[in-house]
C-alpha cells in the first residue's frame, strides 16, 4: 500500500504541471480575427476567402459558401446566384454562422 504522503506529492506535482501547461496557452482575442467578412466552403472547413473591405456592389464568390464570420458593423446578404438576385440570407454585424443547406454564390453589403 502506498503512503499518503507519496499520493499527496504525486497529486500536487500533477496539479503543478497542469498549471504550467495551461498558463502557457494564449487565449483567443479580437486581435486574431481578420477584419471584414470571411467565408468558408464548408461548416468552417475547406476553402476560405476574406474580404477586408466588402463592397455594396455585388461580389461573386470564388466557390460555393456554407459559413461566414462577419467582422464588420454592416449587414451583408448572401445569395444562391452569382449576380445577387433571388433567395438571400441576411447576415447581421459581428455574426458567425454556418448554413450548410444554403449554397451562397455571391454577396453584398446592404446596410
């Protein structure tokens, strides 16, 4: 049978190791988020593209999009067509969202 002092020492050593390990992890911050709007081809996976200063005119996306991070103060609409017509989703400012059942092919800033 092990000694209680040995168990206590091993437990404290493990706790100290965890403190050192977690103390070295840098938390996520707003500095790590790119400006503008970022799109992904999958649900935050696959191809990615960022538009740092999105336009109010129609922008055709280089691939079909299924997720976004809107790091702007503007509303953005994404469309199933390449010419910003037809069905659209409205993305609010500072939003992160995936929409795997909606194939976005173009977008524009709406407000």
